[in-house]
C-alpha cells in the first residue's frame, strides 16, 4: 500500500512538472488589494484671526485678477466663522455659499471639489450634512493639522472659486 501511494505521488509530480500551465497558475503572484487611503489629517487649534485675514486677502487678490467680486469665509476646524467678507458688487447669496463651502471642507477634511466630482458616481453625497457640492472650499493646514478652511463664492464657475481659495491656502502653509 505504501509503495502504491509513493508511485501515485511520483506520477502526479511528474505530470505537474510536465504541464507548464499548472505551474504558471501556482507561481503567479496573488493580486494585491488596493492600497488603503491614508488617514485624514488631525484637527488642530483654530486658525488665528490675523492668519485668517492674510488668507482672505490673498483670495481677494486672486478674485480681483479674474474680475468676479466674491465672498470669502474662513472657518475654524469645527466650522465656526473666524473671518468673513463680501466684496462690493458680489451676489447677496455669495456669503452663505462661501460659508457652506468652507464648513464642509473643514468638517469633512477635504475640498468641496471632492464632493462635486463624486456627485456623478455617488449622488447620495448631496445628503451629507453640512457640505457643498460646488468647488471653492479647501481645508487650511498648518503644521500638519487642519486649522480651518476657506470658502470662496462669486465666480461663474467653481474652478475660479477654487483658484481663489487656493491662493488663500498657500498663505497658511
């Protein structure tokens, strides 16, 4: 009986060695799982009023380049308003829109453009509390911590609002 098992095992081994497809299947690496997203940045202390004003000034300068008067809102990490301004000639609704963009960016720790981009594939994002699905809100990061967010509204498209907000973000780094 022992010899019979040994013989069957030897024949099976020879058969596997002679069949390259079987060997290829056994030696192919397993597909790797998608990389896990990195954890979100931690929250820090709220941005100071002085730094918020500098960020808003940079955003305002950028909106003047595009020629679209806007509203600019800076919030702390909890979404509380630190600084807000409405440029002459901007829409009356611009402050509320900028505030919503900033709050969503701070609370969810990601730019409002993320939700705008996700809307087509995941329409449920519109139901998330406190977000805007229009670009122009970007978290403010200092020393590796989210200290708030900036929201800009007033341009005819979200790309220009986000461009102005990014100018504000660049002053906080």
